[in-house]
C-alpha cells in the first residue's frame, strides 16, 4: 500500500445536497434534532431563503460538481405543501447538474394529512420516502410522544405506494420505555410485513437537551437492549434485509445513497436552518487539500432574518486530527468497513497516519485488515465507540 495520498482531485469525490426543514407539529420528548413546533410555518419564504442559500453555497470553491443525491430532512418535511417542494426542487435543477438516476429523499411522518401530499412530491421529483414509524404499538407510540397510531402508519405506507413510490425506508426504534423482548420482536415483525425496501432499526437513546434526558423514562437495561439488537439483526437478515451500516438494512439495490456518501466521507452542501456541510478543495499540488466544515444559523427565525452574507454560524478548515476522527466516525459505521484507499482519497492524508491505529485494533480483535479493505469485527461493531476512540487518541 502506497504511503502517499491518492492523486485523485477533490472534485472527483461525490457531492450531495442536504436540505433542512426545521418545523414539526410537536416536539417528541426523545428528539434532539433542530426541530421546532409551529402552527403556521412560512413555507414560501423559507423556500426562497433555501434557494438563496444554495446560490451562496455554489459560489464556494469546489462546489460546482454534479449532485449524486438530495435529502430533504427535518423536522417534518412532509408538512411542506407539494407546490413548495416542487419550487424548491425546480430551483435545485436550475442551479446544478444532477447525475442520472439521482436519489431524492424526503422524510415524512405517518398521517393521512401528510400522505395526501405524496403524489405532489412524486411529481416534483422525489423518488424516495423515509417514514418515521418508530413503533407499531399504540402503547409505545404514546410513550414516545408520537401523534400517530399504528393504523395511520400502515395507511401512510399504502398511500405512498399508491402515489408511485417504490423506494421507501421505514424507521423503527427498540429498547423503548417499558418494552420487553417479545414486544420488540412483534414490533419488528409488523414492520417487516409492510415490505419496505429499506429499514432503519436503531436503539432509543437519551440525548442531552431533550425531555427524556431531563426526566428519564424507565428503559430496558443494556443486556436486554443488546438482546433486542441481536434478535432484530438476525430477523432482518432472514427477511432479506442486508445490514450495511450500524442501523441500516436494505434489500438488494435499495441502500440509501445519500447516507452512504456521509459514511464514505464524501462531500455535501448543507442548506437550511442548522444545516451542516463538508466540502473538499484540491490545491495545485498532490496532497494539497483543504476540507471545510460549515454550519448555518440554527434557529429558523435567525436563519430567515439574517443577511445573506451572515447565514453561517461557523466555518472552519479541518486539521489532520479532525480528519482522522471524522473519517473514523463515519467509515467504521459500515458493516463492510472501507477500502484502504478511501482514507487517502477523502482526507488527502497518507495511510501511515492511521496504519498503527488500525494494526492495534486488529491485534485487539476489533478490526480485520484484508487485502484491500479494513472492516470492524463483530467485537468492534459491538463496542464501536471504543474502536472510534482509538482514532481520537491515536492508539
């Protein structure tokens, strides 16, 4: 393996677009995302600001590359009227080149009111939906503060299919307040029966600055949560869903390309309140690369009212230590690990920067060094935070 960075320019890296919509009907007690409950969000005004934000992003060095994916997240993007989403995506198409077969995802919550907009979204160019089901138990949905029931989740999926969507992700959580192993398995069986192309199956965690963190509910202990995760993984694999990331399972051809770009440390533009972006700029010399990390003003009012030259809340160049840690935080989430040359291609750093860390992880049984790739072992995936910490400490 060569010790020098790849001579592929930063402009060869994939580029994606993330669009953040900050409003929801109500704030769930476990949610630490940048979301704000609102009765009448200013949809049109926000779309205008998003497109102006995109114009500014595209003026940055290295940003004029074809987009491989667009992800409209939140918040609850399915609150937005269909014509506003069409205007937004038409604006994106006018300003950028899109790769053939681009993936355009929109997040949605269950509910027939939101689902009534699905046909408009499909006609606007959205070709993938990600629906936050979270549970199919009425009891557990109430415990999570969700405002939909199991029947609404099933009806939302039916309406998505009727609108022409054939690429759908369903989110489900486990280790919920008061949940036992049998309940978690029944929940997952119900989700599998809906036959989505993609399933995100992840453990509920208590995040700072949430109501659950301030007043913790009684959750399953760590051993029970681990059993739920293991049983769930086994069941999903038997059902034909292949795990390709810590919490992501897909049928053949249905991996989320947008999220894969994150996990493979690709570049992305971020527009909207609180949106983050990462952009690599290649210098004239081999290895002369800078990777920029940006974040926009977080609160929607501040984002909307700021002057166009003051939308960013932070902008910085990642140093070598930042690059190593951020690469590990993303690439080690992948079940298959990462190709050895991906590190140099995306960071501009030589393999020698992490070779000793990788060898140490292999000696401790947490990683496996193959001919052309590095992959976490079962032990490494189970204790992923510990594996990633090695890249922060350098040992």
